[in-house]
C-alpha cells in the first residue's frame, strides 16, 4: 500500500456539508490540495478565501476553487455534497428525485475532468445516489460509493461509550443497511474492548450504579441513532460538522491507501442474497475505492432487517426508473 503523493481532493458543493468537509480535510491534512466547487460563485469564493486565511495553521495542505468546474481536473478523489437540502421532518428518500436529476447532469461532467478519480456520494439519499452515479458514470463499482453509515456508526459508538463509561475508540459497533430510516445496528457483532456486547450484558460488566442493559434500551439506542440527524436539522437547519469529519476520514482511507474497514455504501452483488442495490456493509477502503466487501455474520433478525432495507431502497430505485 502506498499513499498518493500530492493528492488532490475535489469537493462538489460549498454548502454547510461541503464547506465543513473541506475544513475537516484541511485540519486533518487529508489531502495535499483541497478544491471546492459550487455554481454559486460569490458563495464558494468566500468559503475558499475564509479557509485559505487559516492555512498557516493547517500544515502543508492548500485550498482553491470557485465556480469553474475545470478546477477539479485531475482530482484523485471527488466528493459530491451538492443537492437539495433536507428540511425538518423530511426523510432522505423524499429528496431522491430532485438529487438524481442533478446528478444525471453533473456526473458526466465530473468524469470528463477527473476520469481516474474515486467518487464518493455524500448528498442524500446517498445509497440511491451511489447507485445512480455508477449508472450515469459507467465507472467500475469499486470507484463509486456513498459515505453510507460511517457517521451513523460513529453516533452509535458515541452513545455506547457514554453508556458504559469507556473511550469511544474502544467501542466496536456498526450500523448497516440504508443510510436512513431502515438502517440498524449489528448488535450480534458489537464489542466493547475485547468483550462481545452479548457477553458484557450477560456478565453485567457495566460500572457499579448503572442498571443492566435491556432489550428496550437497545431499541431506544437504535431509534436515537436513526433520528439523530432529524434532531440536529430541527435545531440548526443542517448536519455538517460530524459528516464533514466522517467524510474526511473516508477520504484519508482512499488517498493513503489504508485498507481501512468502514461501512460505506456500494452496489452489492449477492451479499447475503442481496444484489443490485447500494447498501452499507463493512468494506475495505483503499486507493481503488471499495476494494472488497466483508461477509459479516448476521443473526436471523438482522438478516430480516437487511432484506427489508434492501427492499425499501429497491422500491425507491424502481420509482425513479433506475434498473
């Protein structure tokens, strides 16, 4: 594995998510060069200028951009955040039609300018758009994927870490399926440190004074993860910081050729019987993009939930005429 030298990251869309991702990528030095594009010239130029003024404090990374799409030429990775904004109470799937239309026009222009790039869809519904982007681009499946449930999994780990009083880095749990209302945690595979969550519950290892986990609490945690974005959007109008950070983390896995295991959303082929939809499952991410998906054991309930998530997305794709 080898890191891409002088790597170039292009971010499409200078709204709250795109600008936050650019900010996170600069601070984390995810790429040598960050380019921000938006059709709104004054907006993107102001964002680039504001970011550039802080580059004294961000190491060797630099930032550029504007409203000329040619600025992305030769990018190693392109992250798409442009699209209709999610409003309070609106599901991600309800935005599908508008954003698929935007992507249908945009994707060929991007591929023309960055034909060798890996493409990541952050715009929602990212599963639907990852599927559509692959169709519109004609690129190999490995090079087109959605940010998926990487952020959702971080939300789950944060909740569990606070619940049991350990560092979030020592909680290993993942959300799979749709990045949306049909997503679910793989409780059967969750661990706290080296101990399975099932064993943790059975032996009641939580600190003294905490009540033991219950099935009702697991269900409440699941619902809290699924509704987290709605709560943030209701309060401030958009989610941006956490998706910016999680997006930058995925970018690093590609540009540094890491082989990191992350639950991104890619078009599946006979994964636990599911094909022809994009869903999030643990995947190996490197310079190729999604180099492979990992076959993870599911229990019977998890398999049922996974099939339901796939059916939900397939119905949306059929309604949009995406075969």
